[in-house]
C-alpha cells in the first residue's frame, strides 16, 4: 500500500480551511432557523363590525304614535242603556232607555243616544274611531262644574264641539245660567256661544261669586310659599315679644 505524499503542504491546508468554513456557515444557518415551524401561529384580527346607526326620526315617530294611541285609549266611550240596536257592517249603534254615556270627564244622560263610528279605513291616522254622538230626549250634559240641559245634543269628536238645541236649552255653571235657542260648547277652547231664533231672546243670570272660585294651588307652589309664610309669622311674633 502506497501513501501519497506531497512535498508542497499548501494545497492541503487550503482544503482543510475551506471545509471548516463550510461547516461553520452551516451551523450558523441552522441556529437562525426556527426550531418548531409547525407551532408558529398566525393571528388575524377580525375587523370590528359596526352596528347600524339607529334612525332617530323613526324612533321619535314610534314614541309619538304610542303617545297618540294612549291618548285615544283615554277617550274611550262607555255607554249604559236598557236596549241596544245594531246592524252588521253598520257605522251606527243606537242605545235606548235610561242611557248614560261617559267619555273622559263628560257625561251625557238621555232617552236615546246614537253613536256613529268611522267606516273602516276612513278615519285619520291617530284619531279615534268615534265620529259623532247624537242624544235626544231629556238630554243632560255634565263636565266638571258645568251642566247643560236640552232636547237634543250633537257632539262631534274631531273638533270637540257640542251643540245643544230644543225649546229652551240651558247652560248652568254654579248658580249662574243662560238660556237661548241654540248653545254651542267649544271644549278645546273652553268657551260657549248662545244664540236666539229671533223670537226668543237670550237670557242670562250671572252670579259674581261663581267667578271668584279660586283653583286649588298645586303642591309645588304651596311648598314654595310655605317658607316665606313661616318667616313672616316669625317676624310678627318677634315684634310682639319686643
């Protein structure tokens, strides 16, 4: 077996140095490479989903409609009588005998009362189904301290107007009263109009005491005035002691 030898060692040293350099670079590359590539997780942020903006106008309208419906419920008509006559698909119901109709703070007593209702689909939005009330025979109307007597009364709900007619319709407030041929009560305006027919003139008797009745103070106003009243009483007492 022959061993090859070289008299010039330079090529051998160069080869050894190149091999060492290759090994060093391989180790450095291995150290920079992540050990567990399979465990690497990628986090993806979900875009925030914006909620739709509420329509304020629609919301306000819904609140108004609810309030309107509640107000209409407060104006429900309650009728008591001896007899009732109604026909299918008819827009009028008649009550006969000792009739009492109540709506809000108003009460109507009569021998007969006819209640007219708006046909389906004809009433205005937000309005009550009740259209008109006609009372005949010994009509007596009461609202608060105000009373009225007539042979006939016609009440329309849209304009809140009550018209009293007959031989001598009479409007009474306390001890004051007025008579004529036609009396019109404007409930929304809190006023009355009395008319004659040319033959029978309007007659009225007014008692000033009926106008002097003071309305009761509310609780808030009474609380505001109480400290002032107490201070005045204390000053008066102090002056008497001196």
